[in-house]
């Protein structure tokens, strides 16, 4: 399942801010979020993982 990595910038004062985010593709054709997701007609709802993009903060 694909996810989104969020990089956190931490300052010496202790404050943290999200700096950047990067999509991590699981490269599965059965994952709806992947760029490799099946492009031909298929029963997506039953066959594929319909996950949400997770944000790790
Ligand atoms: Zn995926
Ligand atoms: Zn699908």
C-alpha cells in the first residue's frame, strides 16, 4: 500500500514543522493509489486495495 512520508524539521527551540513530503509507491497493480494500478477494466472495488494515503507526522 502506498504511503506519504512527511519530513519534519525540528528547530532547537523544540518547534517542529513539516518540511517536505514524498510519495512512496508500493508498485502493486492491485493498489488503487499506485502508478502501476491496473489500467484495463477490472472490478476495482473487489480486487484492489482501496487505501487512504497515510501521513506520518
Ligand atoms: Zn500502493
Ligand atoms: Zn483497481
